């Protein structure tokens, strides 16, 4: 009895463990969750966000160049052999019977411990304008890094949506193919029966066998495609390869399409590629200003404090203040060449901005047409589904009355499955093309 109870308890525990393991390996996911997980787990996006932090630190570094610089240095020397240095009495001869000098003149008193230290402070003055330009360049670099993060986020969101909706569309196509496969198997069964009865020819059977093999091939291709899409989606969202994803269908209500002018205006203000070009032009403009300021002399205030015990006749403590000036008077055209380079870079940026604006406008107009076309396909697909449902209902009623064969009902069922698959694909394609359009505007 004890052994039976033990076995029963062990079996129950094993069953519960298996159920929990299966539950853990199956993950139900919606589009919003998939997008958030992809943004959280993308390593390249994390690197780009760190670049934003790095660029912000460069602003602090650039600002610090306009503050006073304070240096402190010190030296300690232990002198092993000490010897005083002096000018002996009478070293310069005699003058009117008096020795020159009349007594020993000490010049240096030897010491074992020698100390020498100083503190120097320097405040740039004329360079403040160029330093301010450098700060603006650093701030522009932050804007560039942030725009690149935004662009990457848009790419990730769109990539996840393409995979997610691609899986759902392929799953619907798989259902359609299974329905067609079931119909072909039924037709093949009928033909084989007719062939046995001598009421048909072998060529009809061979033709159906070819259709069946073709549908089985399509079924396998769709299955492989779902596996590939799922593997890519798992990699993006951070799921393990052994986990099974169950994707929820998006909301039935389709997002509305706004006017073309609205998307063009949004793109002008928010498209990341256009923003990057604008930032590059701004940075080139700062480069022109910096090159122009190179003609100004470099002027700075300086001051300091010194301590020494090496030469006793000199003051041990001393301070000083002063002005430091340097000016590159002639450089054989170097500064002019640098200025012309910056001006050329600015012109290149302005030309590229015009190209990019035209290119984005063309892409938006094309994407807008695709969304409109998807809307038209949805309207037609809805009509087809409505007619197929009505046909299926009528044939179901006839079959119940014994006026129709099962094969006739399967044919209508397969046609209905295809119509529903086409409608589902059209609806998801509308969502996808609309997302592509919104991605071009910089808003998703």
C-alpha cells in the first residue's frame, strides 16, 4: 500500500512538473510586448545610448576649457655632497691696495635637502569665443547621437512588426493550404474509387497526385518560413530557441490614414535622416566660425606662486602675475585652406539636405500609395469573404438535406479559407505599409 501511494505521489509530482515546464516553454506575446522586449534586448541600441552619454560628457569637457587652469609642480632633491660656492677675497685683484672683493662673497650655500615648488594659473581670454563654438559642436554631437538612437528604435520597431505580422500572415496561409490539401485528398480518394470502378482514367489520378505533392511542398515551405521568422523574432526579443511563441492577433480596428500633407510635414520636422543632415550642416557652420576665429591672437592671463630653498639670496616665497600673448602671423595659407574646407563641407551638407528631402518625399508618396492600395484590397477582400460565407452556408444547408456531397462542401470551405486568408493578409499588409509610412515621418 505504501509503495502504491509513493508511486501515485511521484506520478502526480512528475505530471505537475511536466505541465509547468510546458507552460514555461510556451510564451504568449502581443505586438506591443514584442516591440518593448526587442528595444530592451538590442545590444547595438544600448551601445548607441551609451554614445549619447559619452557625447554629453564631451560637453562638460569642452566647457572646462574656458575655466582657469591651475598647475602645481614640486621637486625634492637630496644632495649627497654639499659645498658652498663663493667668490674668494681678492679674486678680481687689488684696487688702490685694497683686494677685490675685500671679503669672501658667498654665492651658494650647499644643503642636503633642496625644495622647489610652484603653482601656475592660466585663464584663456581671446580663446573663449572658439571654446564656446567647441561647446556648441559638442552639443550638436549629442543631438546627432540622440537622433541615431531614434532612428535605430524606429528600425527595430518596424523590423519586429514585419516579423510579427509576417508570422501571422504565413500561419493564415498555412491554414489555407491545409484546407486545399484536405480537398485534394478527398478528390484523390474519389478518383481512385472511380478508377477501380473503371469510370475514369489514370491521368486524372496522376494529375491529382501532382497537385497533392505541390500542396505538400507549399505546406513544408510555409512551415519552414514560420520557423525562420520565429527564430529571428526570438533573437530580437530575447527568448530562448526552445521556447514556443504564441502570437496574438492585433486589434481588429485598423489605424486611420491621415492626409499626405500631414505625413510630409511630420517628415520635415521629425524624419531622423533629415535631422541628421541638419545637424551635420549646423556642425559644419560651427566649423566655419571656428576657422574664422583662428586669425585672432591668443591672449591669456597668468599668475603663480613659487617656493625654493636652493639659493638663499633669492626669496624663498614669491608670486607673479602676467599676460601671455601668441599670434600666428603667417602660416603660408594654412588657415585660409582650413576655412575653405569648412565652407565646402557646409555647402555639401546643404546640397545633401535638398537631395534627402526630395528622396524622403518620394518615398512617402510611394508608401502613401501602397497604403491606399491596401485599403482598396481590404474592401474587395471583405466582399469576397462575405460571398464565400454565404456560399458555404447554402452548401451546408444542401448537404444537411442530402443534396450535396462532402467534396462540394470542402471545395467551398477551401475557397472560404483562401478568401479569409487574403482578407487577413490585406489587413496586416495595411498595418505594415502604414507603419512603413509612419517610420518615414519619424513617428511610429
